C-alpha cells in the first residue's frame, strides 16, 4: 500500500515516534500510519489491487489494520477521524476493506464508490456506485447507489434518503477515478500488472520490445545521463529499515517489482517480472552501465528521511509547466496533459518545453522539508552527498505492508 498522491499541505505520522512530518508520494503505508490534509491539501492512498481512498482538505485518517487472515483474505481497515474521504473499492477477490468513523463501520467486499463526510456531531455516506452496509450501535442500514445515509453521532440515529448532494471535491474524485479506469485498460503491451501503478505506467511512459530482453518500459522525458534514482528519498520504518521512495509519479511498481536494466541503445529501462516486494529496501538493478554506483540505504540511525534531488525539477507558472529533459514526469499531474509521448519527443529535440496543464488534476507533491543531508545513490554512509534546501517530489502506485502480522 502506498501514498499515491500528495497535493499541498499533507502530513504523515509513519509511526516512528517522531510525530507528523511532511508527506510525499510513493511512501509505503504500514499499519498504524496516520495521514492528515491541512489547508487545501489533498492526498490519496492506493491499495495493491488499485483501489483507493482519496482525502479532501482538512481530513485525517489512520491505517488501523493491514493483516492477512487465515482465510487468505487481505484485510485493511481505515479509520476516518475527521473530514471527507472518497472510497473507490474495486472488489478484487480476497480483498476486504473496512472503513470506520465514530461508532460506525462499513465492510466492503464488492465494488463500490462512495463518499464519507464526517463533522463534529454528524456524518454522511453518499454512494455513487454499488451499495454499502453500515453497522453501528443501533444495527445496520443499507445505502444503495444514488442514496445518502445520514448519522447522528450523538445518539447513533441514522436515516437513508434518495439523492446525493454534490460537494466541492466530488469533481476531483471523479476525475481521478476516470483517469484510473482509462489508463489502467489502455495498454497493448501484453504486460498485466496486479493493479498497482498500471494507469501511471501507461500514462507516463511506454512499453516496447527489445531483442533479447522482451517487454521493457521507459518513462517519457528522459535522455542521456538519466538514471532511475535521480529523484527520491530513503525513508526509515521501524522494524523494516529504510525503503527507497521514488519521486516520480509512476514510481512504485518499477521499484518494487522486476528490475532496472541498462541497454546501450536505449538507456535505462524497467523489466517486468519476478515477485513484487511491497517494502523495497534496495530496488533491483539487473544490469548497470560501467561506473554506475548502485544505490544503498543510509547507515545512520533510523527515523529519518534522506531526500535526493539530482534531476531537474518542474517550474510552474499559473496553469503552465516547464518540462525539461531528464525530468521523467516529475511535476506533471495525472491526466493533465494529452499526448505525453509526442511532447516527450519535442523535449528530446529542444531540451525544454512549456505547456498548459488542465486544472483540477491530481497532485504531484514531493519533498517540502527544510535543508537536509542527502544520501546520494551509492552512498553507504547516509551523511555523504549534497545538501538541498527543499525540493519537490511527485506521485505514483501502492504496496501492501503490515507492521505486525500483516500481509506482504
């Protein structure tokens, strides 16, 4: 399970004992993690099957459980503490998602798309697709498609009414759901993922066949000198160690499944295959060019984040973004620009292109912290490298990890 989208002020408590810190995309999400959006911040949590929980501004959630049951079911429980969450559960076999708020809970096993909005003394569940059964102290109620359940959190009274009132962030949720549906099914490469990151791989890059290697994938907007570890961070998790979190919006699956290989005719490319590791201490490199220093996690004590920004960062001006060669998609919101492949060719030819992005697209948050020591790829000491004064990461697909008794 991963943090797949970050926009604006989003904070995460990774259960390290350090409290809340600035969040960024592709951080693994483990049992006990808390996430909150503040101001106009937005975020999205993505599960292994492609299901997601999107958080509107001023929303707090806790990942209460991530466990593998004796039955083989992957059981996930998300507790909404305040605010508005959009749940798009795809209903994959052997996946169960529980959402709790106040003294109410709903357990999802079939595909459903809904919104849970929680205030101080009341809450509503609006169902856009499918149906949901909500259980509370006074029993259970069913909420069907295009209906809304209302809950009095003081006396546990509940009612169901026809219709769904539109809220400010419904259009954002709908847009993200459409993006996932459109690009998850658009492939033609013969590559079939397990739901993770598929849409992002199809949108931000392309699959191709290389003689002797089979199906490979490359991101758009890369050229000579780019490598897969130019932008990202090492993040520490108690009991698990450091994990590499890529800054690229497509940067989950290629760092947790298969491996990276370097071909003289193509440069770096990702090769699918092999088992997927939800918590990747060191991403797999199958073949590297001469002189390449492989990335290694820091040796310093844990509970820290070591960002690395060696690649170009996006420059946003109003509704326009400046895209440079070797940026590999950083700074491009999901689905915000059409024909990325053609634009990538232009960047390849000119080195830099400015283009318009469509409003309301998904977030691309990266590192917003202060100056930090960076563990350069290949640095084993964790304190070596160069200093940065903030930066910018991006968004990308999920992995399911459990801190205790969880599913891996």
